[in-house]
């Protein structure tokens, strides 16, 4: 068994890589689940995560805040926002179990910032994942 944020991260990566709509915008080999500087464009980098405990007497619950970073090579936000919309549609209602954690995704926010070089656009999506540890429940 892993940690709640790892289960959410793995489900997100799998869903994005298997979705043909995303693949038409960002090739699945440009979806990275690793620390990396964007070197190919467009790309999606799985970002940071924060797990916040929300336990109750009868269940081990958490909220995971999971970020996705979208990078495009453009001087507008058109492609970046198009990809962000597609990612949101894929993940906003994702619900599945991974490694003993039941995960329910919902969309939290999107921020779009300009790269100082003027050559790239950067989108940061945040999802809130309600997670229940289905193994640890006694």
C-alpha cells in the first residue's frame, strides 16, 4: 500500500495517457510523471501534491490537492487553455480505486502564467481528490 497522493497521481497519469482526446493535443509520451524541465512541447508535467487528513472514527479519509503543469510553445494561451480544458474534462469526474485507495476527483482551479521568455505558456491545474483508505478500515 502506498500513500493517498501517489494513488491519485497514478490514476491521473493513467487516465490522461489512455484518453484519445488528450492524445490528439498532447502525445502520451509527452505526459511526464517525473521531475523535469519542459523540453518538448506541448507537454503535461504531473506536479506537486498535498495530502490533508480528514479522518473520522469509521474511515481513514484524505483530501489530496494534485497539480498538473501544462507547457506550450506559443506567445498566446490558446493551445495551453485548450489542453487545460481537455485535461479538466478527463479528470473532473474520475473515480476509481488504486492500491487500496478509493479516489474521487473534482476540479479546483486553473491558473495561466506567462513564461518570462515570451516563448512559452504555462497552465497550472489543481484537482481535489477525495480519498478513502479502503484497506486500513477496521
